[in-house]
C-alpha cells in the first residue's frame, strides 16, 4: 500500500499545481460578461439595437481585461507561481477534444431540436464536477452547482421554461452566475489556505 | 537495532522536517514559486522561510533566484533535479518503512 501524503500536503500540492484556477475573482468579470451577453439577446435589454450587437464584444473584452488585472492583484497579494510545462497536457487535451465539443453539441441540440429536457444541463453538471476534480478538488460549492444544473434538466418537461431560446438563456445565464458566485467562493477558500498562520512555524533547528 | 528502525533513522532529515517537506511538496507541483507565495502557503515567518530555503539550497535541492521586476526585488525558488529526485525518494522510503512495519514481528 502506498503511503499518501497528509491531507495538508496533498492540498498544498493541488493548490500550487492549479493556482491559476483557484484565483476565483478572475472568473467574476467573465461571468458578468456572459450574463450581459445573455441579457443583450432579450427583449428587456434597455439599449438600442446598434448597442445590442456591440455588447457581447464589449463585455468579452472588458471581462478579459478585468480578469488579467485581477491576476496582477493575486500576484501582488498572494505571490506568483510558474506552472510546470506540460503538467496539465492530458487535462487540456480532454478539455478541448471532449468537453468543449460536448458542450457545443449539447447547446446546439437544446437550441435547434428543443427537446423536453435540457441536455446541456446534464453536460454542464458533469463538466463542472470534472473541472473541480481536475483543478485540485475542494471547492464544494461546485458540487452544488453540478447538482443544480442536473436538477434543471427537467425544467422544460415541468413547464418551468420554454424549450429553445429560453433554455439557452437560462443555461448560459446560470453558467455566468456559477462563474461569478463560484469565483467568489474560490477566492474565499484560497484566502483561507494562503493565510495559514504558523502551521509549520514552530521552534525548530534550521 | 532491528532493521525497520535502522531504516527509519536513515530518513533524509533535510526533507523530513515538516516545513521543508511542505516547501518541497509545493515546489514539486510547479516550475517555480516566489517567496511571497511560499510564505503565504506555509505560514512561516520571513526569517524562518529564508532559513529553510537556505538549508534546502545548501543541500542542492532548491535553487534560489533573486532578481528585479521593475524596481521591486523578487526571490523565486525552484526544485533542482536533485530536489525532485529527493522528494520522490523520500516518499518511496516512507512507503518501505510502512511496509516493513507491517511485517515487523515482536522480539522473542
């Protein structure tokens, strides 16, 4: 039986290996951008048509710039980690060859075929949990998000939302919410870990 | 002295010390990390962290780089090849100790 490092050491290793993904405040602006994009497709959007078309690009640019600036905050406040080249090659390969195509396909099914269940709800439920596990675990709030996405699968069948466009708005808007709320909770969890006081700072001969 | 205990005393004490084990574990998960991150992660005081890093550097397990980012001095640490080998060997040694302890028979 192989000895496992203590939970503390596993946590140190996991967070360091996935430090970028634990910087939760980075995900808040892209989440807001996604919600703004969804809102811009709705009749209730207050701006004129010309602004509607520009909104997604404006939101995306602003979201990315804000995310980058927040990265500077993390480096300044919590320090900087350079990743090992190729460390996450397998995860990236799975992400681009399996996860993203599945998400795109599920959204197309929901938008074009208008099934009585939200296919992308199930796909996002699985994807979010896979994301949590593959980026260092912890962050139980994503388990809740996965459960909620899975539960929302049956919303059209229960008459809570119209299949088609409304489902896409619900799914993408909810995803934006997960980015924002999950990002805040990620930050709080990272802050708890990186504010460790005296865990190893005992009287010891150096 | 029976074998498992003899093996136990042979454990690499440079690696085994909890603060240094935490540092080596964190550095094994990345190419490099700066002083601030390591301090935040371990909760060590600046002096203690500096002391432990110096010890690891002296043992050839860690390389310390000091440079400027603009006008701000920055210290980063990275595992050497020997450091990566040392942490892997440490866990293999601990595995062997655990297995040996299961086979340990009481003295007759």
